[in-house]
């Protein structure tokens, strides 16, 4: 899987202010390298992020439906977005706007964590997910208790959202455990048990 290296490379360009969005006319890019990175490398990440949002089977269904509808036709962003929204039953406006028209940064942090031991010995843990940058994407939160892991997802749009899980032991809490949100600061994503 080339994703981790590709994602880190583009994230570095985003942090340095060197990225350009994929929606620019070809002649408006700084140079040919910037064009290639925006269209091909950032374009690859766009599809990987969409897959992360909708899931593997829905992504396959989107691609099959898009091909069936537009085989051998010239298409644009709106055509693909329309198919993706129809198949996934999701509003993908913010995602398409961010990934294709900006190079906004993403930063999700673990805020307050509240743990409560239940009468049966298990733990109920509530965790606050804090959005600290303008970029928005659904974000997973893992509650890791020994060999047991529970993953909960929030839509990532709120500046603060609470998620909850019950685990057999006192869990470690990790925001974006698979590192799929293009989060630039992973140092604020974990709370030990």
C-alpha cells in the first residue's frame, strides 16, 4: 500500500504551502511538477479519501455505476459527485469542495476523556474529538482494551463531538488510528489508559 508514503509527501507540501488544488486550469499551475502532483498524486489521495468515507463496497459500487453511466463520455466533477452521492446516499459537497478546490489542513485532537467502571467490571469511556483546523472528514476513534478494540466514527464536521464505547478493560483512546484523515498533527490523538 503506497498510501502512507504518498499521504505524508502531500501533507508535507500542504504544510509548507506548496500544494495547489486539482481544480486549477492547467496553465495556472506554478510549474509542471505542481500540475502533476495536484492532478495525479493528490487525485489518487482524493479517491482513497472517498473510499475511506464511504467504505470499500460502496466505493466499488460508485465506480461501477459511474462507468456504466458515462462509458466513453467526457465528464466533469459534477457528474462524478452526482453518482457518488446517489450510490452512497451521502452529501459529499464538503469533501469534494475541500479536496478538489482547496488544500485545507486537517487536525483532529483527542480532547477530554471520561471513564467509568461499570458494575460488571467493564468500562464506559466517553471521548471528545476536537477539530482544530478547517478541513472536515469523518474520523474514527479507537477504544483499545487489550485484545478488544471498538471503533466509533464521528462525521468530523463539529468543532467538538463526543463518542462513547464500552470495553472489557480500561482502554487507550486513539483518534484516527489508521491515519486516514490527512491529519497533520498526530501527537494530539492519543490518551493512554
